[in-house]
């Protein structure tokens, strides 16, 4: 087993990895940018290293500095978290060639699944259903047009190096396809340094359902069920849940087996997710595979009882997965709401700044994965997600109820957050009914549900004994109230710091 793991990330996922390491009695090294000096991951890790200025390119994305930090602290392995370098095959290679275990799949697997056109071809060959479309990347705009005529409009063109919805364009006829092709190619060239495009028939109103996969070096490859991820805006997921209210038990078995078959065909190792689009009529298609631990992994943990980050570390150290497929049991229902420092009434505009007061909810079935605290300043340089609220219940109804209670209990003052958005989303009849598709958020923002309808209790106005002013989470500026308390004990003196 590893003695020391360096976490090449920040925020809540850095805390999540620290906790998993602690359970396994592995020492931890946090890395931080100059903007993250006061971050909780820096305090909670056994050691920390400043790796550069605020800009991610100069810190969390700077491979040489991360490797230096691993060298000076004597780490054995590097956990990339999600985002940043987590799906960078070159980084995984550099880790290995510098003598550090990259906690994730091999560089070859990352590269292969990172090319979305190749991933599609690979899974087609493995016998998975893929949306009718181009066999590989498109050679020319004329090829795109003749293919589109064969399969029928509308079609969607996607960047081979894209993924997660970046670099996609829908075309409704040949004329718009010709225009879109040129624009998409230019965009892909500048965004990904790779102009390659592929094409698929456009599925108009899909549900996004993904399967959690896990492979070890002993030939075990299992799936841990699915997550419903249709509640998203601009390709940013806002709410995820497991199981999907849409899948029948038979479909779950069938798609799970196919996902395992696809992953097996590339000998997949460590945690991965296969994303499927489900059509209204129940047909489904492989979309892409993510080769990292995902933000929404806690909903799978809550229904399976497994610690996915611990499993990642065990598997990377050459140990067996702690469960075989037959031993996986799914119990109850879990929902996750992503809490972002954003003003959703202003088009989800980022709202960085100092959190003047914070209260985290609790009680049966409630989990909060977050790095925030009263006095913490959300920096403007990174992703605006400041935490995740996860609720579990025996049934979906119980999980929804508990989530509503937790959303009402949670207090974040001084900045705008998406807490109020979630309270509204959970009230929507379509959410209650589990009738979700990728257009749900648009519809919700167009016509919000009648205020407080269906709510079991009014939103309480919680008096905060520490706040000098009765500010609420939805107050308009960060200046409301004073910082009630400076973060306790600025820094643990016993913890070592180094510089790379
Ligand atoms: C599609 C599609 C419709 N038809 N592909 C967006 C994320 C990327 N992984 C795949 N995406 C889509 N691919 C075909 N052939 C619609 C989307 C899509 C979408 C997918 C999942 C969740 C939200 C979405 C929002 C808009 C479009």
C-alpha cells in the first residue's frame, strides 16, 4: 500500500481524497495555489506545498510543479481528483515515468476514451448501441452532408477531442450543416488544438443516464449501477440521483451488462463512467466514457455502501476490488444537489467572495461534502462549485423530503448560492414525478412552480445568533454583515509546509 499520496486538486474533492487516505492510514500531501492558502484541504492534509500563483495554468495544471511537489515530499502516488489533469493522458504518463502511481486508468485508456470518435467506434465494436452516425472522424463537409442525408436530419456534430458537451452543434438541414461544420472545425482547432469532428443523429429530448464502472488489476470489472444526470444547464449538472426513476430493473441489468462488456473490451482499470443517452421511447445509446472519479460519485456510494475513492486507491495499489458483481447490493435512493457560488437569478453568474456565516445541515441520511466554512473566501479563479448536499432515503420520496429539509437548514451568507434554485427545482411537479430530461432546467427557469406549492413546511427564517446583521443567503452583496469570526486557528503549527 502507498505510504503517502499527493492530491493534485483543491476544494471538496481534495478533502474527499484526504478522508479516504486517512481511513487507509496513508499520509497526504496537499498542493495549493497562492489563492488557496486558507483552503481547508491545506489544513487537513499532513503536509502542503504551494505550487504557484492563482491561475490554474500556473498551479493545478502545471505538471512540472506537481511532480516537483511529489518529489520533495516523497509521495508514492498522485490522486488527480476530477477536472484539472484528471483526464490528461500526458500527465498520467509523466507521473509513471517519474516513479509515481497515477491513481486512475492507464494513459492509453485515458487517451483512447478521450478521443470521443474512437471511443464510439470501440464501443460499437464491443457490441454497444451507438447513435447512427459517422464510423469515425469526418474527412470533409461533403462526407458529413451525404451521411446526414442517409441517417436523416437533424444531426449533431461533435469535436472528437471535446466531450461533456463542449464543441457540439446541431444542424437541421444541409445548409446549416455546411455552416456549422466550418464553425465547429475552427472552434475545435482553437479549443482543443484538434479540428477532428464526428457526426450523429440528433436525439431531441434525451435523458442522460450514466453507469459507474470499476476495474482492478486482477481481472474484476464491475458496475455499480446508474446515476440520472438529466438535471443540468449548459452541460453543467445541477442535481444527480441514483437509481434513475426512468430505468426498469430489466433495463438496469441489460445496460449494466453492456457497460461492463464495453469497459472489459479495453481492459479498463480503476473508476470510470459510461454515459448513455436514453430516448423517450426507451432506446439508449453509448455517448462517451469518463476516465475519472466524478463529482456525483457520492450518490453511488450512498446506495451501494462502497467508498469509491478508497476503492480507487486500493485498486491503484494493486489490490482487489472489495466486492464482486454478485455482492453489490443497491439500497434505497440518493440525491445530490451541487451548491455553486452563483446567482441563478442572474443567469447563474459566479458570485465569489467571503462567506460571512455558514451552517451545514445534518440528521439521518444527510451528507455534506464541502470545503466551505464561515470566513472562507471563495476565489474567483476556479469552478464555482463550493459543495454538494447529498440526501439518502429508503425511497425516492424520503430522499427528496430529506433533501428539502437539508436545503432549508443549510445557511450560506455573504455570497449567492444555488441553494434557492434547488429548493425551487425539488418542488416542480416534473421533478416530483421523476419526469426528467435534459430540457427540465430550461423549463423550470421559464415557468417556476407556484411558490411553496406542495411544500410540507414553510422555509424557516433561521435566526443566526452569530451574524451581526440578519442577512440571508440571497442577499445581494458580499458586504452584508461582518465576518463574524475569523477561521479558528489559522494554521496547524504541527503540519509541515514545503515549497516546490
Ligand atoms: C447528444 C445529444 C443529442 N443527440 N448526442 C451533451 C454532452 C455530451 N456528452 C453529449 N451531449 C449530447 N449529445 C446526440 N446524438 C444531446 C446532448 C445533450 C445533452 C446530453 C446529456 C445531458 C445534457 C445535454 C444537453 C444538451 C445536449
